[in-house]
C-alpha cells in the first residue's frame, strides 16, 4: 500500500558523533508533521524505510547515508512541490516496512528553476 505525504516546510538537525543517526530532515505540511529523512554515516548499514503509524497519523521515515545530504538539501531548497513516498512491503502496527523516496511532482515543468527570480 503506497503512502505519499506532501510537505512544504522543513527543519534540519545535525547531530554530533559518528555512530547512529547523525542528521535529520523533519518535513511538515504547514504545521502538521509529514515525515522525516534520517541520515547515517557513510558505510553504515541503513535501517529499513518505514511508515510510522502513531497518534492517528501515518508518517514516512526514510533512511539515507550522509553522502546524500547535500543532494537532498538541494532538492528541498530548489524544487516544489515535494513529497515523501513509501511503498509498504511488510509489517503491522506502529511500524510498517517499505521502500521509499523523496520526490518532486510526477510532471515537473522543464526549466522550473531557471524561471524563478
């Protein structure tokens, strides 16, 4: 079952240390939480992407290596509309595993960035 959560605002956290999650991109649609992208040190085995079902909401959580941080931030800063997407493959309850990604709209206008002042 795929889930797509659009977002138009974000906050960034960079954590100290070299083990476990070292960065977060927290995504919001207005003031409502939509999901997050967790960043881990390069070379570390990444946890599975998942759909976090809590408090009546369904939030997409993606896992990426820190080497993708600049590409993700560039996409978030320059493109719109944006969404977190996950295709659930297994699990029930609070956490269901899946394969997810950050994406722009399905039909992105050509030259959108150049048209913005």
